[in-house]
């Protein structure tokens, strides 16, 4: 037989059956194919499995060729010489494709160019001539050319397939096919495979290392916990580092300049990667930043996912800087994040809408703060940024954070502890955990009184009063907010006075002192309506609406709610619009105006902004709505969803309310059944 035999078929290629079936179909129709993906993703294994597939053997017989492009210098002449030898053309050192064309066009054949990134790198030697030659090979109607490459700079006529990672099942099959030292599958292994993003090469290396060292599963788990991807190094010197190094030493990567390695470290550091919309303010000093990130994707070092540029977990662990402080670009990124967090986020501030960027990057920022507070627990700028971050979450994405114990663990004399404690308390309040919120506020108040910062004392008193209102401790809350009001008046703090009147109005309303509540709300409107602070004014009209609801004056209540809604809609305050529609739904529900109730429930859902507490409230009301109509199945479903939302954020009081609703629903559902049974 002329030419060279291709390498043998891999013993196993798990989880690729459908992909291979599709590639075989394309090859049978002589469609040129490009398999693109990161190093170690399994491109070569897939290509060889296809090459030895029964249908391909039947279709092409002995005319199946395989060229490893990384085994010869990346030059035009070397590629031609290798091609001539592999296919058995018998032509020594051809200068171009001309003498090979008769042989290439004489029969149907399939040709694999494996690891073609080594010859197709646009910054490599003879790049233009090599690309032109590969493009001509693609044009042969009798040749199925299959390219495997880490880079996507391949002829556009190729059917391009991005090779995915394995499924969980295929990852397990791959691991246990190699690892022979245990019996049965283990959840510890499953967890490690997940942390490897089901990356085939990493799984193969992990299984090989464990098998060669005769580790049991527990030892493997300990080694992984201690070393992470550093453990992926076999006795025969195969390693993840070698594979990644091939990409980092490629001409295309080297051409990107000195900032490329640092930018990769930044991508690797952040759990979410980098938001493409934020490149300008994260890396303002790097003029070709967009080009570099595009090149990372072309090189299969990164990939795009939901607007972020990220990378596979094994690459991420390997490339992440071991000492973040020594990574200049990461430190610059940190400073830019901190500057972005420092803006005022109150709803009356112009930056309020802009600051919503935190909703998509909260995981990144939390990780950044968690790492840098661990590196230097005494750093003031990091803790100031931590306080800003907690405040951002209160407004835009209410959830608890891993930073809580670190905040509480700060020394009492740390200058940032009172503010961080305060913002942490607000986060607990925003998710409905009022007991924990009050505990933190009391700690904050003690520190602030000791420091003698009375404006902050007043603010903390006001929020402690608010928390007491949520807990039903109205008398205590009224006393606290009145003390806050006195402090604000002493310092002529107009906005503070307005906010104190707002909280006092709510407390009096909840305590059913309706005349006093109305007077307090009107005091606020009179104080702030012409001062440009419309947020508390909007809240006052909501209070007035609720006050008139309790008095049974429906039309007056609706008028006040509509005034509040006009203000909230003008400023696009989703939170306020939610509570207005929710309050109106409750009003109409109490009057059995079910069509109006349903309409406002639906409007409230539109403004819940995927917030667990908002969604919990509206689903709880929806459950009551269905219960009133004896639609118990729907009522139970909504009540369970509400309880799940409250469980997610630890809103204990609301969870108890949902359980009471569920008990009523269960009793109602059982009554018809027992009566039918004759009880």
C-alpha cells in the first residue's frame, strides 16, 4: 500500500457518539470539516475515531490519510513534503501543489490535518502560503479535508464544529476506564470531575496519576484539594501545563504583546470571567484590549458565554495568579472595580441606573473582595469597597454573601467596621431576616456611639426602628426613630428628617395610630416635596394609601397609590412600582374585586426584578387569590414557590406565614375527599 498508515483508533471515545455520527455523515459527502476547541478537548480522538469508522473505511478504503502538523517545521515546503510522503504520491520535495494535483484528484480520499494550529497560525512562518495551500485542498471535490485546530483561522468553506466538554456520564466513563484502583463510582470523583469542567485531557491525566500512584479515592480527593490542577502531571511527563504552554508559546499569542499574559490571569482570576461590556473601564490603558480578547477566543484559550469572556476550569486554575498582589493588571482591575463601586446609589442620584452593572458582576466582585480581605485584613480601601458592595446588593441584588463573618471579625477599632456592619445589616433586612438585621444594627449602634458620629447614630437608629417595625416591636421602634429625628433636627439634616418622618409614619401605621401616621406622612411631603428628594415623598403617598385602606376609604387610597405610581414610574423605580401594585392588589383582594386583584398581581410580577423576596411576596398573595376561588391545586403550588423563595433568603417570619397558608390549603383540599368518603 502506498503512503502511510494512520495512527490506530483510540480504545475509547466516550460521550461523542452523536457528534461522531454527524462528522461521519459530512465526511461521506466529502464536506470539508474543522474541529475547533481548546487543547485537550478531544479533537484528535474524535478525528481518529471517525477515520477508523466502518462507514469511512467502506467509503474511502485505504485512501485515509493523517498528518500531525506539529511534528515538522511550520513552513510551506515542509508541509508539501510531508503531504507527498503521507499520501504516497512519490514526489520528492515538491515546490507547490502542481505536481501533486493529479494524484490528489485521482480518487476519493479523506485527509486529516491534526493540530493544524501549528501551521495555520497567522503569525507563523509562511502563514500566507500555507493558508492558500490548505484552502486549495478544501476545494478538491473528491477530498474530505478534516482539520483539527485550537485556532479558528481556518478556510470558511469548512463545516466548523466547536468541540464541547464531556457530559457527566462520559466524564465518569473516561475516568474509570483508566482508574482501576477502586470499586464503584464515588461522589468525591464526581465532584472533582465537575471542578475540571469535564475537560477530557484533565480527566485522563487525573485518572492516570491516580492509577499509577495506586491512590484510593480518599487519597485522590486529598491530593486534589491540596494541589488542584498541579496534580495533573503523570510519570511520563504528560501534563496540563504542557498543553497550555503550547498555546502560550504560539506566534499568534506572542504577537499580542506584553499585556496578554496579564489579561489571561485576570480572566482566570474571576469566577465569571470578564464582562465584554466592561472592557473599556476595566482596562483603559490597554489600547488593543478588544483585539487581544478576540484573539484569546480564536486561540481557544477563552470562550464567550452570556456576555462574558471566560475559560475552562482547568485553564482557569492553572493560569490564575498564585499571588494576586503580584499581578499588576489584576491590581489595576481591582482599583477600577473599587472606583466603580464608590458612586452613590440612592434612587435620587443620577448614577442609580448606571450602577445596576453590579447585578451581572456580583459574583466577580464578591470573589475579589473575599480574596483581598484575606490577603490584607487591615486594608482600609478594601473594606470601604466592601461596604459599597453590600450597599449595591441591597439596592440591586438582594442576597447574602460569604463576607459576613469577615466583617464581624474585624477589630472594633477598625475604621471601616461600623459602616460594613451597617451595610451587612441592611442586606439581611433586604432578604427578610430581621432578627439578624437587628442584632447587627445594635452592634453598629454601639460602635458609632463610641466614635461620637451622631449623624450615623441617627441613621442607624432609623434603620433599627425599621427593623423593629418588621418584627412587630412598634413601641421600641417609635422611640428609636424619634431619637433619630431629634438628632437630624439638631444638625439641620433635612433629608434625614424626611426619612425619619417616613419611618415614623410607617411605625404609627403598623401600630394602627392612623391619624398620627397620616400627620407624619404629610410632614414628610411638606418637608421634601420641593427639595428634589422624591423617593421618600413617593413612599409617603404609599403610606397614605395604606392608611386610607384601613379606614375603609377605598377611592382616597387609590388616589394616593396612583400619585405614588406616577412618581415611581417617572423615575423607573421598579422596587416602588412593585410595592404600589402589591398594595393595590391587597386592597382589591380585601374587597373581593378579583379581576382588579389579578391585574395588579401581574403588574407586581413585572417589577419584581427576579428578586427572591419580591417574588415570594407576590406568590404568597397569588396563593391566597387562588385559595379564595377554591383553586386549591394552584394555591398550593404558589404557596410552595413562595416558601422556597423565602427559604432561599432565610426570611423566617415569611416562611412561617407560608406554612400557615399551606396548612389551610391542605385542610381545604382534604374536606371534599373526606365528605365523599362519608365522614
